């Protein structure tokens, strides 16, 4: 984000929230928000439009949480970076099937997948998905 960019960090859990507050003391461009990311209306007055949404929430409804926050805060053409832990979404399905379903959910919310990377061998059954939100239509060049 550079020295002039801001990071809006949403954390709901008590201990990680306390850690976030301590990090934010030393980094003035980190704005800590101790709130549930499932309810972006509770912090809508603190957050402006952003260029990127990063999510590592490990919740079964992670795609919904990302889409909901993106609808409120992510600029058209902005990007999302999502860490998906397959077992947190569906521990009975193959990880590849879970990843495909999550991509499909995001596509239905106007995200265009750009890149998907597995985190093997560092993390088992995890992937990172990079997407563009409401991508701008390319104009046809007239000759």
C-alpha cells in the first residue's frame, strides 16, 4: 500500500484483535476495526472505497463475506485476494471441488478469477485466489 495508503483491518476475535491494536500503534496507516466482517454496515462509516480486499477468515461462508464487503467497499475493477482453507468450508469434499465451488460463488457476485495458487507443500488443502471485481469492459479498437 505504500507510505500513503491505508489498510482497514477487520478482526472479530478477542486475542487477534488485541494483537491488531498493538500492531496499529506502530503503523499509523493501519486502521483497526474490531467487528464481525459478516456485518459491514456496522463499520461502513469508517471505511472508504478500497483498491483491494484481502480475506483470510476461514469460515464456511467466506465467499459471501468477501462479496458483501466488496459490494460496499471495493472499487469497480479492484481486486480481491482470498485465502481458502478447504476443510473450513466442507471437510467431506475434495479440496479441488471446494475451491471450484468458491470460485463459482464469487463469479456469481461479479468477480473474475485471475489466478489460483495452491499453498502446497506449505499448507495442505489451501489455496489463494486472486480475482478482479466488476472488471471494466475492454473497448473495441476502431481502425
